[in-house]
C-alpha cells in the first residue's frame, strides 16, 4: 500500500512538472532571413510577431530601463558585423509605468535589421538576438533567439 502511494505521488510530480513546463509564455516570436545588399554585404532581418497586450523594446533604450533588443554576432566565418542595427518598424516612445521613463517599444510587430560584411564566400553568419517583453502586469526575463545562415 505504501509503495503504491509513493508511486502515485511520483507520477503526479512528474506529470505536474511536465504540465508546468508546457505553460511557458512566448508572447513574442522571431523569424530571421537574410537579404543581399551587394556582393560584399548582407542584411540580417529579424521580424517579431507580438501577441496582443505585450510589447518588446527598441534598440535604443535609456539606461535603467528594460533590456534593449540587441544583435550579438559570434562564431562567424568570412563575415563581420558592420554599422548599427536599424529599426525598420518605427517604435512608439511613451512613458512606461513599470520603468517610470520614456521608453521605445513595439506592439503587434517589429522588424530590425543589421548589416554584415562578407569577406569571402562561402560565409557563415550566426549569432543571437536578445530581447525582453512585458505586458501591463509583468515582464519576462530577457531571452536569446539564435540564428545562422550560410552565404554562398
């Protein structure tokens, strides 16, 4: 009888943990593509789809505010980061109650690009984008989303 109770408790704990992990919030989804600017330069395009009620932040957030959206390039071959990221979608800038400051943010969607110089082909362009998102009640911790492209 005692063994059965312990087994039942273990099964509940295991399935309870699976149920909790299945409820991870992911209100912002990113898709990446590359566009060729010329034979020596490509553009990494990051496009976000943001659920209603949520927002993610721009690339130029004041110090003391939320985590800005940022590209990090690493492990690249025959390529190097150039210029600065560009907010193709213009962010809204308003007073944010949570951070008590003027903050640039995106609702519904955002597109941000960053250019990369190709020094030799084939090249590998890879890295990750860091972003943070909040609704009116809570903020999720900063998240990294990886990307990798082969440029032939």
